[in-house]
DNA sequence: TAATCTTATCGTAATATTGCAATAATACAA
DNA sequence: TTGTATTATTGCAATATTACGATAAGATTA
């Protein structure tokens, strides 16, 4: 026990949950907002931006990379990160599909 | 160490992360999709629907209730659940705001 | 080359989440 | 009242996440 029983659910349900999990930490939200705000590659200053230890920041970046929503490229001694716009749009579309069209009058409890 | 350092981040960042966390499990996605599909109060059959133990299902329902996205009302011996449309729309709007307007050409890495 | 800078990874501790059996609590039926 | 049905809570074990110091790996500089 302790591990999520993914086999009980559809691929789509697991996919949505996995995307949500990637967003389920304020540091990762902060990283994504920073990259979106800069609207470009950001090299090196993410550790200063967050206030977390370098190892912790690196770990959050790794999770976002594994989720596919950001990408990094080595630029000399440092690494440049940016949003992966294709995956970003996939996230947006999946969440939009999930949230769309709930009748306000559903409230019957 | 081990606990999220929420004080390092803005209220908005913590709010988005908290919402994402509520959605970050396939069982909770399945519950929400089922309630949306039924588009009404659902009494009692959620345990059969999920395939998880009754205690586990109850725990996921509790998390969704704490997040505010569903509400339950006692109906005799059983409990009826439905989407809280107000909170649902808040989620939708916050995610929409988060995902909107990322230029496809940001990709520069 | 040696020192320095940047990022990733390892190891470890603290905390959180997931899952379930057992049990409690409440409502209803016989 | 007694039994049954439904949901919540408790207690526990397994696993996952978060955080950070130490260290490694690679590039740049002196």
C-alpha cells in the first residue's frame, strides 16, 4: 500500500492527474510563471529567484522537465530553460476540456 | 525539512498549487468526471464506481470537499455528492488565467 | 594547470500521501 | 430493540515528496 493504483483508472485520468501533479507545488508554479513572464530562455538565475536551495531548485526543474512542460539547453557553464510551448498548449487544452461546460444549476445538494 | 515552504511564495502561487494538488490523483479525477457526467447529485454508488476500498474512497472525497470543489449532503442513510459549480468555475478561471497567452515562438532553447 | 562557477546527483531526514482493515457513527428496516 | 446498510474515522504500513548538505561533473577563467 501507499502507491497510487494507476491501473484502476483510464489513461486520460492518469494523464490529467500527472499534469496536475507537476503543477502541485508553489515553487514549480513560480518557475513556470517566471519563464512565461520573461517570455524567453532564462539562464542561471532561477535559484536566486526562488529562495530555495540550489539542490531543491534543481529537483523541481527536473520534475518539470520530466513532465515535458519546460526544456533546458546547455549554454556554456550554465543551463537555459524555457517553456515547451507545444506541451504547454497540451496542458491548457486538457484542462480546458476537463473544466468546460459545467452547468451552474448542477448545484442540487 | 520535508514540508513545502509555502512562505516563500505568493498567495496566488500557493492557491494554484493547492488546486492542482486536489486534482493530482486519478481517483479524484474519476470522481469529478463521474459527478460531471451525471450532472446531478450522486448518492452512494461512488465506491462501486472507483474500485478502491470504501475507506480510501471516503478519504479522496474528503480531500475534494476540503478543496471545496465538491459538496455533500446527508440524504437518509447515504450521502449525496455533487460539483460545487462556484468553486469549479473558480478553478477553471484560475487555470485559464495561468495558461493563457503563451506565444508559440517562446521556444528558443 | 589550478581555481572558480554552474548545475546535477547522491544520501539522508522530515513530512505527506495512499491504501486498507477495523471500528465508530448514523439512519433505516424488521 | 436488533440487525443491516452507508459513510466517516482511526491506526497503521508502504510509498512518495520535499528539502538540503555534500559532492561530482562540466565549462570558464586566471
